[in-house]
C-alpha cells in the first residue's frame, strides 16, 4: 500500500540511525547526542506503531468491506435463488394448472365428441330416413306420373283407333310441295310442283279456286292470320300474296332469284318470312309488302323456317342438318347446333313455344327445347326420310310424314308413337293440322291429298 510523504521521512531516519551506529563506539558521545538519538528512536518506534496501527485498521477496513461485499453477494444470490425458486414454483403451478385445464378440456372435448358423435349418428340416421322417404315418395310420384302418362298415351291411342283412311282428294298431278289450313278450317290450300295452287272446300271436297303458274313449281303456301291472304313461294324464287276470296294475285313481294323452299307468317300476321336456298331470310311487312329486314346466316341450301308463337324467334333448318335460332329482338344475332346428320327438311314450334320439332332425311323426328341448346334423342324413326312435321294445336302431338308413305303421330311428353296412318301409295311430302285439331292433312309425292278427321275428345 502506498503511504505518501511520512514513509519518506521514516526512511531518512533509518539511514541516520544506521549512520550513527557505524560511528565507532569508542568515540565519546555527548548527552545531547544521546538524547537526540533516544528521541529519534522513540519517534521512529511511535511512527512504526502508528504505521502498524494504520495498516491494521486498513486491513480491518478491507476485511470488513470484503465481508460486507461477501454478505451482499450472498444476500443477492439468496434473493436470486428465492426469485428463481418462486419462478419455478409459479412455472410448476402454471404447468399443473395448464395440465389440469388440458385434461379438463380433453374430457370436455371427449364428452362433446361423444355427444356430437351421438348427435351426428342421429342426424345421419334422420338424413338416411329422410332420403329413403324422399326416394320412396319420388319413386311413387314417378310411378304415378308414368301410370298417368301411360293412361294418357293409351287414351290417345283409343281416341285415334276409329280414324279410318279417307278417300284421296285428287287435283294435282305432281308432288305436293306444301299444305296449309285456313284459320276457320273450311279451306285447305295445296301448292304443287305441277305449278298450281288449289284452295279446297273441305265441306264438299271441291276446289274453290285454282291458281296456275305452269312455268314454276310451288314449294310452300301459308295462310295469313285473318285468312284473307295466302302467301306462296316457288322454284323460280317468286314470293306472292293471293286474295283468298277471289283467288287473284295481290302482289309479288319478290320475283326471280334463288329457290324459296319455305315461307311462314309471324303469329300476329304482320310479317311474312321467306327463306331461300342462298341462305337468306327476307322479312316483309304485311300488308304493304315493304322489305323489313334480311337475315343472312351464310348457310347454303336453306330448307325450312318457322316462327316461335311470340314472334321473337325464328328457327332455320339447312341441308347440312344444322338448326339456327334467330333472336329477332337482337337482329343478326343467332346460335346454331347440328341437329341431324342428313338434310333437315322441316321445322315447327309447339303452340306454347316451349318445344320445337324437326324432321330430316335421316328418317328421324326430334323434339327440341325451344332454345336449341342441346341435341335431343330422336323420338323414333320412319323407314324412310322424314319430309314434314307439325304440332297439334294443343301441343300434345306431333305428326310426321315420310317418303316411306306413312304419317305417324307421336305423343310429345312420352315420345311414344300413337298411331301410323297409311293411305298413300307414294311417299308423303307435307303434313298439316287444322287450327282446331280436328283434321290432319297429308300431301303425297305423286299428287293425292288425304284428310283425316278425328272424333271429338
């Protein structure tokens, strides 16, 4: 330990004492010298004693400080150990509490799971019972509907049994292109490839009027809604309007051009549509005859057209078997679907507008949804190609004529055949129902016309 200036004085005193001791003893010393030496010795001893005391006190202070520090450290360690012990205790308590909570939760979940499992089993059992009950109800309803449909079909068949083959109406010498009943059912118009249109009085079976154009076959005829006008189309591309009362020409809407195989009036009678082989459908306003619109699908060899009952849609059938649906509220917009693998010959909408029938040279009759979004299965097939289809006025039946010489009547809902009418020696080229559904007319490929009359229902 560094003591400072007193230590230096002490050293000098020690050197003085040593020096004096080195003086020969034999030399005489004076009493003053002796007293100085004694005094110096005493001072030296006093200083030594003070230094020793100071050192002892310093050592004691150091020891006390060390002891205090050791006690403080021990206390700190004790406090830390106590804190750690309390922390471990808290952790053990939390762990134990967490374990207890987990066990309680697990027990609760197990109990809930058991409860849910039981409830789930009960729910599944109820679902299975409900499903079985619904299936049973559905099965019964299907069976009931099937039985009702069977009875309905059988009722139609029984109703059609008394129908007998009529005597032919003779007047044409070539194929009948088209037939059309007047709205009141008293007159039947027939257009033939022999270049004549005959308006038949169905009460007498005699012609009312005969319209002649020996230069061009007539392909299609159609009565207007009020029955005053008859529209016709021909091989020469001529579209004409005739006065039914007089049998005289009212006007030509079109002359020359492509063959026009199909014409039809809109349901309200305000528009006449004519489809030609060049893939164009022309719409004329009636009665002024102004060209209203031309629809061009690009499909060559157009064969048939038909208005929907509300007049907003026009269906078109072509030689390649495609059915096109025109939305007349959005002109020039249409959708198409390939409906038959062979030439499509005839189209007809149901009176309610929900269905559409088509006939084709593939010998099939198909009944479509009116939007024509998917191809339906064929109702059935003739032996030969189908030339014409039409709906009954109530929409429950479809009649089809074929080159096999038969007229078949189909039930729309069941798609079953109700009867086969055979009176033609040659094939059938056109069929048409009267507006009241009491008559069905069929024209043949060799000229004769047959009209079947159905009994009241």
